[in-house]
């Protein structure tokens, strides 16, 4: 069965047959030797080609591994992108909420400031409409002095002076 034989085995058998035939028929022996040489050349070429194919297949396996790693990395990146997108959206909504609260507080402070200014303006206007309070009167004399009557200036001038003059 030739299918179980390798090219090297087949070539060796042909050379052996060519050596055995060379004693009987030189021409057939030379043909068989040439056929063995052709088989050796074919075997050498085939081995070189199969070695190249093996190298290419090994490179393809490495490439396949790299592609599988890239697919895993792509899936991880997609998951990370979705996670970050959700976090960015949450952060954006949170910041918008904070911004809205800040704007509402600023508006409230502005409205309160306007109310205070209006109240001050109204108080000033109301104050201008009233007459100023009368000046304060001097304090009344103590009750002991109520009995004393004040003399006119004329009465005091008519009275003689007794100071030694």
C-alpha cells in the first residue's frame, strides 16, 4: 500500500530498485534514478512549502488569538462606555439640579432685596409726610417752688438796694 509510504521511503525504494536493475537494464535504472531524484526534489519543495504553511498557520493562530483579545477588549470598552455614559448622565442631572437650586436661591435673595428696598422707600416717604415732633419743653419746676411767685421786673427795680451803697 503506497498511501502508507512517505516520499522519502518511496525514493529510497526506487533507488534500491534502480541499483538492482542497473545490472540488467541501464536505461530503466537511469529512469528510476531520475524518478527518485524528482521525488526527492518534490519532497524538498513540499517540505519547504509545508514549513511555510505551518509558519503561516501559526501566525494565523496568533492573529486569531489577538482578534479574540481585541473582541474581549471591545466588549469591555463597550461596557465601560455604557457605565460612564450612565454616570455622566447622572452627574449632569445632579449638576443641573444643583444649578437650579442655586438659581432659585439667587432669585429669592434678589426678590427679598427688592422688597427690603421698597419697604425702606415707603418708610422714608411716610416719614416725610408727618410733621416733625415738637421740641421738648423744659422740665417743670419741682413742687416746692410752685408756691413762689415770680416778680415782675418792675417790682424788682422799685425796691431799694441795701447793699451798702
